[in-house]
């Protein structure tokens, strides 16, 4: 599971902001060619920062990463459409 709230917490942090931005860029690349390894690497880096900051973890490896990414992308898209209304 990818924790959206944990990502927002790290996005508001000086150290995590750049990694979160790169993570979102990798999601675009993933949605085009489904390369999981770079995305997984960034999720683990974000988890490391979350542990250091003692905040919520970004990623819990309890499902298929491919399913988690697909669900996360769909949910982000849905939320962005709701915000535009």
C-alpha cells in the first residue's frame, strides 16, 4: 500500500520534497512503460526519510507493487478531478 498522507507529509519537508517530486515523475514514466524498479527505489528512499523523521511510512510492501501503483495512480487522478470542480 502506498500511503498518500505520508507522501504529503514528506512533500512539506525540505529533504523529502525533491524525492516526492521525482517519485511523481517516475509515476508518469511507469504509466507509460511499467518499469517498476525505479519507482520501488524511490518508495524505499521515501520510507528511509520517513523513518528518520519518525513519520508515517510511505510504502508498506503487503501487496503487489504493480497493483498498488495502479490503484495509487487512479486515486490521484480521481482526487485531482474532484479538486478541479
